[in-house]
C-alpha cells in the first residue's frame, strides 16, 4: 500500500511529459528542417547511405528522417529522466527503442522511469555496492524489466489497435474523398504526433506507394496548419477582447508557429496540455475541415513531409494553400471562442516570478 501511494505521488504525468518535450523540441527542429529541405529538392530518405550512391539532398532527407524516427526514444528518455533522474536515462533509452520496435509511442518512458525509481527506492545493496546503483544496478534491472514489459505486455494491445485502425481506414477507401479526408484530418491531429498519428501515417504512406498521394498530403497539411491556427487564435481573441494565453504560452507560440510552417506539430503540445479538451477539440475540427479540403481539391504532394516546402511538389499548389488556410482559420476561430480567459492573477503571478528572478543579491540592502 505504501508503494502504491508513493507511486501515485510520483505520477505527475503532465509534468514529466512537458520536461521531455523541452528536450525534444530542439531535436525536432533540427531534424525537421533537414528532412524538409532535403525532400523539397527531391531527396528521398534511404534505409542506409551507400557511399557513391546518393546525392546531397538524399543525404539530408535520410539524416533528418533518422533523427525524427528516434523521437519516441528521445521523449521516453526525457520522461524517465524526469521521474528518476540520471539513473532513469539508460532505461528510458532502451525502453524507448523497444517502443519504436512495436510502435508504442513514448509510453515506455513512464514504465522505465517508475521502474528505475522503484529500484532506487526499494532495492537495498551492501554499502560497498551503493556506488554501482546509478551506473550498473538501476540501469540493468530497470532496462530489462521495462523493455520486456513493453514488448510482451504492451505489444499485443498496441498491435491489435494498429490492426483495427488500419482495417477501419481501408474499409473507408471507397467512401467519398470528403469523408476520408475528414477522418484522416481528425485522426492525424488528436494526439499531436502520438501513436494514432503514426498509425495513420503508416497507412497513408502505403497508399502513396500505390500512387495515391492525397491522404498523406492531408495528414501533413493538417500537422502544418494546426500550430499556425493556435497562433491565429491569439489575434482573434484580441479582437474579441479576450486574453486566452499566458505570457509563457505566448512565448511558446513564437516557436510553435514557425515549427508548424515546416510541419512540426509537437511545438504546440505545451499549449494543448494546458487546456486539453478545448485544444484537442479546436485542432480536431480544424483538421477535419483541412483534411476534407485537401482531398476534395486534390492537393497531392509527392513527398510525405515538409509543410509549406511540400507545395512545390504538388500538382495543385493552390489547393494545398487553400487547405492550409481553411484549417488555420477554423482552428483559430474555434479556439479563440471556446477558450476561457486567463485570470489576471495568473499574469500578475507570472510577472512577479520573473521580477524575482531578475533581482540581484548586490541590490539587497540590510537596514
């Protein structure tokens, strides 16, 4: 019972996720820009770069793609570190790799972090072995336990869900372009790059391999437009005389919107996490409209990533611009209207914290 209570006390899921995201965003930016530029100029991500058999843009697309492919591991490592400190890094990395193998997203970070914390807290060793705890005992025990748990316990339901979702989407293949685009638009954004998004991405990549480019374009344009939509909501709210963002969230938007331009949706996660229901609702409605518009107007890109850099690869670039614009407007308008005002006290508290950080000890006088 004591262990359960202490675990509940450590279960600050949102806090641990946001810590991991703070480490992840620079990697997403770096790898995202590299792959976007490479693909915009005709590069294609390779399984391996064989010397003499690739060009510059293929190298960029491959390097960026490999970096983005490691994102579940990076988030998993960050979450485990947030929970257990340095001893959680190795278990988080190993379990993150296991999660990538079974397409289970970043849930492994919580498993690894809590296992590492349990070993640190409850495994007793002789005094001479205490120095081995953070470097050998905790990484080994937590890594093997959490990684195997991911493979043998979480693997089955994740595989079942992936199979069910794929069958569901394939069953809609004969439906109208509008309905298919709306479904892809919603599913691609509801978890902001998580397992659902990755499952849909795998499905639309399969369609693209068969020469059907519309679905993958719908997914990528929704990911592009959503962060920009949250940025537009700031200005619409001002016209409505509402204050929907804190100063910290405004600073987050300054990086999230440019990231959205190149199809990096994860930068908007901190915004959504502060108001999950309204954030997901606005993003889903915008994604539904944007995805439907993409499919109806025939905005089909030949590359599966890049945001605005995808437009030159489309047979109908104006259709892609129209889909982005509709998605941005719907997300921005909906969020500006349904988001509650930020209490003035929160802004004052935030200002006072910033002021305290700026105080120099030399300025303090003792009377």
